C-alpha cells in the first residue's frame, strides 16, 4: 500500500476491522483553568489507557489483520511503545513476535514487552540501531517487519484515533498531537484533517517534522531529549510527510522542562501518569508555546503512559 491508500474511507474500514481488539478510550472534557491555563474548553483524549499503554496498538492490530503473517511471525523495531503494541497484538492473535529496542528504551517499556511473551533484543544506542537489527533478522528468518510509523497499515490503524475523537465530540477546532516518526499524526490528519486544525508538537531536542517542513522533505534530525524513546526518530516517515504538508497547520517545539511540567500537572490535577512523549502535546499548552485564540476549542492527545515514574524530578 502507498500514501494514496491512506484515505478516510480506508481508515473507517480499518476501524471496523480492529474494533474487537482495541479500547474506545475516554475523552475528558474540562475547563482549561484546572490545568492553570486561561479558562476555556479543553478536551484530553486519554489514549494512555489503551491496551499496551499507548495508541500504538491500533497500528499493530491493523498491520497484523490487513496482511498475511508468515510462519516465522512478525518483528518490530521500537523505542518501546510500538514493540509493546506488536507484542500484545501478536499474542492476542496467536503469532510469534520478535522485538528490537535500543538501550534508551525505558525499563517500564522493556518490562511490558517481556510481559507479553515476545522475544526481546535490547541492543544499540538509538531507534535506528534497533531498526537495522530488526531488518537483518527479518531478512534471515522470513519474519514480516512491522514498521513503527512508515507503513500504510500502521497509519491506517493510528488514523482510527481521529475518527474516534470526532465521534466522541464535534466540539473541537484544534487537535494537538505529539510527533515522533509521524505515523500517528499522519493517520489522524488523513482521517480528519479537512475538519479539524491539526497542530504537531515536538521536543526541541528532536525536531524531526519541524526540520522536514523547513527542508521540504524528511531529513536527519537530532535524537535527544527526555522523550527520546518515543519522539526521536532520525527522520519522519516518507508516507506521512505529504499528508503532513497538506494538513498540519504548524509544528510547535517544546522543551524538556515543559514536558516535565505537563507530566506533573497531569498527575497533580488528574492523577494521570503520562510518559514524557505522552505529555508532550499538553506541554505546548502549559508552556504557552501554543496559545489558543479566544473561544477556540482545543483537544490534546495524551498518547502514552508507559512509565513507572511518579516522582517527575527523578
């Protein structure tokens, strides 16, 4: 499948396909003043409550259900969340899974992958190192590689989140989405980008989409920051990039400090434990990097909760 296949109609069909396997996660509507923001409507899509702890399970089930799985099973390279999602989906559907993660992957994510019974390899400093190991394994074993963000099935699965949000509420003007490789924002933008303003949020230390937009194509970007295990690919995906150019209004950058502040607020005010990447989109609001206009109805995707940290000063 190609970028041309990533349409709203295809995402709706994928939504029906994966419906028995994924949770319909809550959309919490509140006054922004509860998070020390100027008073106004704010919605938080709590995808951190999804199976495997993040949105990634949507793309994982789509990938396993849309294409045949060989006898050797599937394999995935991941910073952690995609690996956990593929391991979870493979176990649910009765397939073998081999997961490759770098040493920066958090202990919480490594433990979650192991809990689903997948074969796990922890090696290399960054996601690109894990990807190289995964590709070599697939070539030797015959396992099918499930890419974390640059395959059409992945984008189709992640795009179901956009449809679910609009089904839960039509009262939003803008949706803030954290970006790593871009599978999530690409799928969502393809699904609802004609109806909702889509704003991307990235760490200053890993501005992959920001740099791609400036260059007009995916380019190598820094891979640092506290969210490096989920929001720091070398480049954004090539499938999502044309979709982002059409539908993403802007890219907002946030500091590590702002991400930590957003994590603390989610815990202190709502008792939600979000990982750094999961809190990054909210950090755009709490740091005032994104300032809504008067009356603008904003939704924020809280996309992952795979962390054991509640003391966010650690």
